């Protein structure tokens, strides 16, 4: 186990523990409600923002904040006369050295998870998404068993099964067959000039994109977006898998690291490796044509900007609460977030929970709150065994001298057994004396004997 994991994943104090779960709860709840509202609100300028640009700018904010604070940490240990270029060079060498390349995998998975969260929140109610997103605990437990060799007791397996059952009850369809059939129909877009005028009279604002029915349908979906529950559930499950694997792999990198590295430097590494897939895969490859036609800030307003900032700070906070020492804090924050998100969905988005939803949510809350047993992780129970200190005494030491006290109370001192030939009873030369002959200048000449 590396030195870094002992400092970075140490057990938090009581005061910081209470403040941290409050901070995490506020961030999680705010992001889920803001992200859903930003996807459902009336579009700015008749166009809705692209989620790939939101993910990209979130990584830009993370990189800027992490780089600033990491540079400040480097400057504290440097003399005041050191120029800024030297500080940047030193920070760059720290960021790109060692095992930084290993963080490319969790960084890419985190970018994928964030993109899928936006898709899920575009097609699900915040309460449904937040409850189903707790399946991340199941994913983290399975990958922790496979990658970190972390034991999962029988009690926790039962709670994980309860969590899966609760999410299944929440995701059960609530509509009847006739309602599902009507909801599965396509959007009825205007097919004549009179229908187009009547739609405009209802208060909708459209921007005609083409003379085809597909362009008209895009305008209708932009003005009044419809949620696809199947797509939202699949996106939420994919986000759980990517986020759970990303967190476990990041923890594995910290466990295997032999060098202590600041968490702000780790955040710089994560943001740097997340920057490239967010830019080249999301912005350029997937939405490059739309951005070239409308601009990268198309559809942006202050709600979108607030969502991006909150998402950036949620990602920054996640790295500081990695590891089993903070698992109970994360679980309490997740359970509280589920309750607050459900209340916010009912108040802000007219969400009407059913009996099955309430029962499933209660099962998820119980499983989430109790899923982490602080005594279940063997790495947290047993510390590193104390080093063995072997003491060997030379000929000059006295035979009746006891073993010296160990310098550390945790060190084990072992005294090797000695023989009479290694004690002071022997002569000072390498040639032994005869038993019956007294040596004139020997150390034992006073008593007239040899060894016996």
C-alpha cells in the first residue's frame, strides 16, 4: 500500500464528516434538478443547448480550478524568487510523470458517465433517475471485489439485492396498455398551412428548419420535448456502470501508487485526460455539424451555465471522497439526495409518485443507508504488520547485557542466541590456547585457567 493512500483516503474527523455529507447532498440535489430543468425549460432563441458542449465546458472549469490550486501548492514550497515559468514546468513534470497515464481510463469513463447522465435526465423525472442511479453501489461493490479483492459480506449482498428489487419496483411501468399505446405514437406535426397557424396561435415558437416533415418535427420536439423512458433507463444504467467502474479504478490507482501525490494534482490529471474525449468525441465527432451551423453557445442561458458549474464542482468533490473511509459519508449523502430530489420533483415538475414508487424508494433508501459496514473491509481492519528489527551483537558487547529497547513501540526486536565462543571469555587472538597452559599476557592469566 502506497504512502499516498494513507494520507488521501484517511478516515475523516467527526466535524468534517458532517459537513462533507451536507456539501455532497447540496451538490447532488442541485445538479439533478438543474440538469432536468435545463433540458425541459423553454429553449433560448428557439434552440436547445447540446449536452456535449455542457460536458466539455464542465471539464474546462474543472481543469482551470484544479490547475490554479495545484500551482498554488507548488508555489508554497518554492522560493519567492522562482519565476512562474519554472513553477509551470515543475507542475507539468509532476502531472505527466509517474503513473498519471493510468488515470486515462477513469477519466474517459467519467466523461461517458456525465454524458449519459444528461441523456437520462432528459428522458426521466429527477426522482426516478436519482433512485435508479443508486445502482452504482452495486456496480462499485462488484468491481471492488474483482479489482481490489475487497470482501463483500453476506449482509451486504442482502442489502444489494434489496437495492436491486427497489429500483425494479421504481422502474415498473405505471401506465395502462391504452396509455402506453398512445404515448408510443409519433408527434403529430402540422401538415397544412392552417394547422401550422393554429399551432402558432397556441403560443409555441418555432423556427422553420427545412421544408420536410423531419424539420417540422424537430421544431415541435424542441419546443415541447417528450421524454423517452426506455432511453432514459438505459442511459441511467450505463451511467451507473461507467461511474462505478471509474470510482473503483481511481481508488485502485491511489492504492497502487508508491509516491504521495496531491489530490489537486490528481484532479489536474483527471481533467486533462477527460478533456480530450469530451472535445474530440463529443463536440467534434458527434455534434460538429450542428455546432458549425449554430455555434457552440447556441441555446445557452444562465440555467445552463449554473448546471455546468455545479457539475464541475460535483466532479471535483468526488475525488476527495474516494475510498472506503468515506463510503458511509457518500451513502448518507445519496440517501438524503433521493429524499430531496423526490420532494423537488413533486414541487417543481408535478411528479406524482405511485405506491410502487414509494415502496421501491423506501427499499432503496434502506439499502443505500445501510450498505456500508465499516468493519467489512479487511484493509480497514488490519494495518500493515510492524517491521522486524534484527539485532546482532559483536564480540565487544558484554554477555550479561540485555537486549536494548526498541526505538519504536511497534517494532519487534529479536536477539540471536550466542555461544561461549562469541562472548568475552575468549582470547583476543585468532589462535586458541591449550586448556592446561597458562598464557602469560592473556586476559584470563589472573585465574590460571583457559576456557574451562
